[in-house]
């Protein structure tokens, strides 16, 4: 579970997404053992595996056939042209340097940067590195090393190193009754080392385990328009404000998905459960455990141009006896990826639930309209969560894209009693990874 409210970066390849979800981590408590395991596996990888170039050619042919078999919008035709002329490969090649832009976290601003990627060992070992900088001074660097094709592509192993610097994270206080007028900001930086192991026994089922070493640090915020969090709040009511600790995380995930189109579903469902423990490596009183669940369901009406969407999410963080849950790890609620009538990260506490319902329909080719309703809440104890004291909002939205991916969206939300909120963003709404992370 990354503590950063990550939003996927949009690249040219995201216009034609393929099925697949991130693997969650697994490792030994020893980084050295993990490295030995990694290179040990390389020794018996099959040398006759399909090359990455052949696989990309096959995927390109399948995408072109799908485009030709469905009604084409302007964006569809543009994507088809890019496929035929190999524009994506020229701007963002599969091997070598490539550009990236988008957002690295909610509220971080527009990000620019690039990366370098390359396959080795007959395409059985893949290396990808990224560096991003936003207009607000947020920074993110990451290096991934993965073995994606173990045991006939049913197993995969991935290691990653990530360093993040977020200088203006918003904080309004803990609990469901925090006030908008108490808005502050704090600096959050973290270095993490993760080893991931995933198993797919069925095409629709994924099981994964995770172990990670995390080093979060809290400091004064740099947003001059709002006070720093440490000038309005104290550690007694905001655990970890005076400094957190280092963590060893161990967890597991189960995910079942039968969505027809992962990047723009019209039918099917996705169900996720995650368990993890966080061990305070310096015994400063921050040991805790986490349980999280996520349910998504898409029901088409009459035809695939009208869809009812329901999503439910719950997070529960429980401190060990004599310990506290650090506020920077607590679940945020509010904003463009949860309850759209409120500011981003408006509410935060150790327990949270969220319900989203949406009815959307195709207005014209490539343009969908939507009516949505959001409801949810946070609380210090799980039993304090209820339907009656939850916050709600509702509104309308417009989405631009293809049959397989939403490229851009604009939404207007009402009903929060904190004003009208407007959002324009890249990619699909209500991304699971932004709330269940």
C-alpha cells in the first residue's frame, strides 16, 4: 500500500490499454535473499520464449481487427492511424527513452518527465525506470525490474525502488467533522523497496503477496497560501506529525475480474480483498494492520451504450495494542476519485467507506454523458461508520474516448454544502488504485 494518492500517468499507449492489473509485492525480509532469488530464477528461464517484438505485432493486429469490427469515432480513427503509422513506437518506443506526462498524485499538478525501458534475457527480464516533476514541485523517481513470464506466464516476480517528494499535501484534520476552514498542508517524502510475487491460476483470478520496506518522512508544507499542518495540529491528535518510523509491510491480495474492457468497462465486475500488517521497525508505537475491500459492477441496459455502474470500497486500519496509526497512512476521502462534491483529500481517518453509483449513456460517438451519486464517510473506529452520518454529493459528467478507453473527463458535482466542484482530468473516473491502494 503506497501512502501516496497515486493517479496513473497518461501515455500514448494508454489509448489502447490491454488487460492486466498491477501485482502486489512479495519478498523475504532480506533484500539480499530477494536479489539471489531473482537471479536464480533467471538461470532456468526458457530461451525459446516468444520475443517481445513478435508479441507486439500480434497485439497490434488484434487491436486493428477490433477497431475495424466496431463503429469508429474520431478518436478511434486517430488511434487506428497511429497504429498504422507506428506513431506510438516512434514517440515512445518499446525499448529506449520515452516521454511521460499526466499526474503523479491528487493535487500534485501536471507532471512532466520520461523514462527508459528495455527487455533482456530473451525478453524474460524487463527493466523500466521513470522520473517525473510537476509544476508544483512534486517529484517521483522509480525503477522496476520484473520477470513477467514464469511458469508459462502464470507467475511473475517484480522488484522496485521508488522515491517520492510531495511538498504540499492537503490536510483538514481527522474525522468526519473536520472543517474546510482548517485546511493546511504538509510535506511527505518516502523511499520504498518492494518485492512482488503474483500468481494467476485462472485468467479471471489473481493472487499476490507483498513485502516492502518503507521509509516515510513528514515535514512542514511549502504551500504559502495555507498554513503548515504543524502550526495548527499536534501529534497527540494527529499521530505521526512529529515524525513516523520505518516500516516492514507484509500482505496479500486476491482479485477476481471479468470486466469486458478493463479501461472502459460496460459489462462485468471486479472484486478485490487486501490484508497487510505494518511492523514499526524502531518500536515507536506505530504498529498497525490493514483490511481493504473493493467491489465494482457494470450492468448494461438494453444495449452496450447505456450502463449502470456501482462501486463500493471500505478500508479498516487497526493499531496494535499500545500503538497508533500514523495520519499519513490513513485513508483519504473526497475529491475527483471518491466523493466529487468535496475537495481532494477532504476527510481522513483510520476507517472509511465509499459508495458510487452512476448511470451513463452514449450521447454521440466518442462522447458519453453520466449522472452520478457519491456517498461515504470516515471514522476513528470501524463501528462508528454509518449510512446516516455520511457525506453525499451528486452531479453530471462528460467523458471522451474510444470503446476501449476513456481519454478525458469533465465533471460538475453538487450537494456537499461546500460549494460546487469542477473537475477536468485525464483517464477514467473513480480509479480503484486512488482509493484502494
